C-alpha cells in the first residue's frame, strides 16, 4: 500500500508543479497583453482568463490538495520522521506559501488588476524551480550532503537562475 500511495503522491507533485510553472507563464502573457491595441487586448485577455481559470482551478489547486493529503498519508505509513524529512516539510511549507502568492496574483488578474510587470513575474516564476531543486536534492541525497553545502548549493543555483533571467532580458532588448 505504501508504494501505491507514494506513487500517487509523486504524480500529483508533478501535476502541481506543472500547474505552478505554467500559470506564471500565463500571468506573464496576460500582463503583456495589456499593452496591446484595444481589440487585441480584449481578445487576448478573455482567452488568457479562461486558460488561467481552468489551469488554476482544474489542475493546480486539486493537485496541491491531493499532494498534501497523499504526502501526509505517505509520512504516516513511513513511520518515524527522520531529520531530512522535517527539513523537507519546512520546504514544502514554503512551497505552499509560494502557491498562495500565486493565488493572490490569480485573483488580481481575474479582476483585471496587474500589480506586477512581466519581468517581475519572470523572476517570480523561478520560485517553484528553486523549491523543486531544493526538495528533490534533499529527498535524493538525504544524509549524503551537509546542511551547509546544501544551502550553499541552493544559493548558487538561485544566483544562476537570476543571472539567466537578466541575460534573457538583455537578449530580448
């Protein structure tokens, strides 16, 4: 039973992350659509609103809910909770906080409020990447890496992502 629940947990993690990655891209496109001529802006905004609602409410939120339910069930079946799993749970709590910030952006954009530039959203999009990297590395290597080196690696990875975003911005211009 444990492995079936764990497999379902992993599947919903994948769909949840997919939703978080794609929703921010849609936020970016929707934000950029606001700079278009009125007819094109209206058409694009209507289409992006439909896509955003379907993705967020039909895939991302259900996946987030099933991830936490199945993750809790997996932890219960696993038994004792080692130190690395407590660290993972702290990262997962941060990931849910990130998810709630996306929900706030979702609600704003559905209302026609665009508080962030597309560049800001591109940077924000990498939040899920940082959490994915940290959680997968932790779960995979567990005790093989120290907390210090893991933190240094995560900071370096984040710095590389931000440098890549800056390079992309320079290339776009």
